[in-house]
C-alpha cells in the first residue's frame, strides 16, 4: 500500500504544478471548473490512510478506494498493474 500512496502523492503534486502553470498563463478563473478540489480530496484520503492504525477496520476499504482512484493514472509509466483492485 505504501507504494500506491507514494504514487498518488506524486501524481497529486504533478497535477497541482500543471494547474499552477494554467493559472499563470490564463489566470485563476481558468481553474474554476477544474478538478483541483477532487485532487485535494484524494490526497486527503491518502493522508488519512497513512495515519490510520493497521488494525483500523476502515483501512481495507480505504485502500481499495485508493487503488480504484489510482487507476485514473493507469497510463502513467510508474503505474503498476498489481495495484488494480
């Protein structure tokens, strides 16, 4: 699970930098309809998963959800097929 979390954090950071470039070129209004809020929520879930105790019964479901969300980056060269739910 640690590798999936690192992957999700890295994609989050890259996407945020890409959107910062869009904002720089086209202004902040260009981001109003973006998926930045969704990226923030996915990153929040990843951070919560990292902070949970392994015995927490929610870990299994949260780990599954994060693997599902990571599939949106399946075309990325660092994505691993073993992460598919």
